[in-house]
C-alpha cells in the first residue's frame, strides 16, 4: 500500500464539555458556557463558541476568563457524564472500524483505507451519526496521514468538514504559521521568529541539516511534516505510553522540601498504578508550572525496565535537585514512560536464554 493512498480521518468534538452541558440543559444553548475549575485558581477546560467570542480559551485561568466574560455561565464540570458521552462516541466510531486511535476524551483517528466507502462518505456519515445519537457536533478532517487529517479537522471548526488531498500540498501548507506544526512549541516559535521564520513557506527554504541545528532531534520530523510527509501508523491498541499524575496546588509552594515530599507522593501513586497495570517503566518525567504560568519539564531514564519505586525515587530526587525554582510552584506532575508489559520482559529474558543455548 502506497502511503499516499491511505485514508485517514481525524474526528474532534467541538467544545466538548461545554456542548454536553448545553445539550443536557437547553437553557444554556446559545450562551457563553465555561467549564473549568471554579475556584479562583482553576483554569478553563472547555468553553462554548459563544464564550470564545469574548476571547476566552481553554487553559486560560478562570479569573482571567471572568474578567473577559463576566456574564458567562461557569460550570465546574461533570466528568462522569463526559466520560459516558465519550464512550458513546467511540462506540459509534468502533462500529465503523476498529482501526481507531483514541487520542483524548473527544478526539480520535480512524484508518479507513481498507473500507469500501470513500473517506468523504465515511466522514459525513460520522458527523451525522454522532449528531443524531448524541446531539454533539464534531469536526472531521480527512487526508492521507495523521498530521494532515488533524490539520483538516481544525480547518473550519466548529461543525467542520475538510479534505486535504496530495495535490493541495504544498499550497495549503505554505501560508500556515509555524505554530500549526505539531511538535513546534511556543519557545521554538519565538526562536524561529527571531531569525525571520514565520510561516511554513519560510521554513521550507531550510535544508535538513539546518533544521536539525535549529530544532534538535525534532528538526527531522518537522522537515518531513512541512512537506506533507507523516508515516505514523494509527495505533489501534489502547496501550498506554505513559502513566502520570499532575495537580495544581491549592496554594503555591516555595518550600523545596515540601515540593520533594509532594513529588514523592505522586511518584508513589504512579508506581502503584504501574504495578496494578502489570507494567514496567524506564523513564521518569517531572513537570513544574510556576506561578507566572511558565513551566519546565525534565526527564531521566534508567538502563533497565523496572517497577521498583526506589530507583525511580533516585531519579526523581536527582531531577528536582537540578531544577531551578525561580518562583513559587503552582503545579507539579510526575510521569513514568518507556512502558512495557511485565510479561514482555520475561519474554525478552527467555529469548536471551534461548540464544545462549543455541550458541
Ligand atoms: Mg475537541
């Protein structure tokens, strides 16, 4: 199969939490609805398109949203209900194919390459089906790879439907601002802006070596993306890539000992989950968000896979002691990644023994 002939669909629910609230309570229809942490320290999870007109957007601190949109309806959210709706949506998608990669609670990729119908037909079917069964509108993007399918679903949100064909490349990509490229963060954008790179068209002038010099290991991937190349498969197994936890503190913390203590508690929770899932991990990542909303994350890996908390604890302490706490800490997260199933390790060992015997 030529990868340019793949049929990939990206489905993304529009303003998911806020839309569920509007469906369950018709009085909220047409109103600015903001779902998020209702305390003064909370952030917006989702807001309705009516609220977006005021400049409110997700991840914005609630106090800021309230300044922009004082007449908004603020709701703390009902996560059980959102989970229920999410399961319903994915069940509907699973009816179409099991070649699905669930990316988040309201977002998935489908590989419909081997299905009889055209991707356009299936895309429209999905939109109608979800609307009919749940009342929610979704945006659908279609292309021959994941990067472009996601770009297409963002193209005319909400209630979007957009197809990116091979012949549309590079014209469709050229004018896009570089922030649209998956994998490029704000910092890289700033760095590239400084040297006069604003759009994908600007970035297309640089060769692979220069891209790697500019952006490190991501450079190669981004070099491909901006040329419309993305060979990533749809990951159908709902296998976890990482297990983690993060929380915003009720009060900012600047006591280093206290931060270590909290980090160790989080690590403990995460290792418990790792053991429960019968998995082993290799890498510890720590994420810290400061009271000015800047954040840092650092990770460190072991040579071996393990589920032994004390090894992760050593890495965690090492990571924390090398971090500069420039101001009070607002949020802390601990994540384990590089996961394998416990039995996979046994299989690996078994293979080694097998090889030795053979020699
Ligand atoms: Mg969404």
